[in-house]
């Protein structure tokens, strides 16, 4: 008799577990689909515009030059404070960002510390690093990116292709799903990408993480119809 009761209890527990997991996964899927559906749609309907906490992801090479060129036409008072993030091994990008913010401070008379902050993030993998050791560095980089996103909680994210942008954008999407913070992600593919997207751009496009996806060459829009062609921004 006791064995029969134990067997029935095990069956009921198994059914409950399966039902709970199924319902949980269904709710998560519905939430993810809702986030994807809402992405790209206006969130701020108030007539009086308010300043938005903005995360700007910089990268080595031409990524930073393109991003700073884009920022030169940005409404600075609308996107403030600004948080610049670059890889821990990339000192030039943050230096260029500081130069830009210093020139803006000279024009407006507002201290740089009041409008901008500069941060570094660990890379998941350095050039030439073995894949075995990159597992550990990827875990560290992910934890660091999570800490940065919790600290900043940006309302807007601007990025244009460096590898450091993907974990930050992925975490921002996760924050949307769980309701921590809704960040609008704007991705501008590098002008150097004429026929194919960068790996970061491809991931953000395929996974529908970016709210708005911009390309600078018409042939790219032909291959990726959800992208917006904006012409050459440089």
C-alpha cells in the first residue's frame, strides 16, 4: 500500500513538474515575443522631452571614429548623461571620447563629470588567444558586462560593431524580458561593411536584439530587409 502511494505521489510530482516547466517556458516565450514586437516602437510619449541615460560603445580601429562622427550631430542635452564604454585594452578610444566631451564642456560651461563617464570592459577573447583559455575570460567578461549594465541601466544604447557591444546588448535584451530596464538599442553597421554584416551586427540582426538597425550601403539593405539604409554617415 505504501509503495502504491509512493508511486502515485511520484507520478503526480512528475506531472506537476512537467506542467510547471511547460507553463514557465510558455510565459517566457510570450514575454520574449512581446519584447521583440515592442522593440523599435516609441516608449516616451510625453510632450516635454527628457534626458535619456545613454550608453555609447566604442571600439578600436575605425569604430570609434565613426561613432564620434555620429555623436557630433547628436542632441547632447537629450542624450545625457553619456556613458562611454571601450575594451580594457583600448585606451585610445576613451581618450578620443574625453577630448570630445572636453570640447563640449568648453562650449557649454558644464563640467565633463556632470555629463559623461568613461568605463572599460573586459574582452571575451583577445586576438590570438586560445579557445580553451577564452572560456574563462568569456565568463569574466560576461560578469563584468552584467555589473556595468546594472550600474548604468541605460535607456539608450548606441553601437556600431565592436565585439564588446554584443554582450552589453544581449544583457540589455535580457533586462527587457525580466522587466529590469527597457533600453532602446540603436545599431549602425560600420561603413567598412559593404556586402556582409560584421559578426556583432549579424547576431544582433538575426536575434532581433536591436530596436533599430542601420546600414550605410544599399546592397546590405537588400540582403537584410529589416535594416534601414541611411547612406554614408562619414
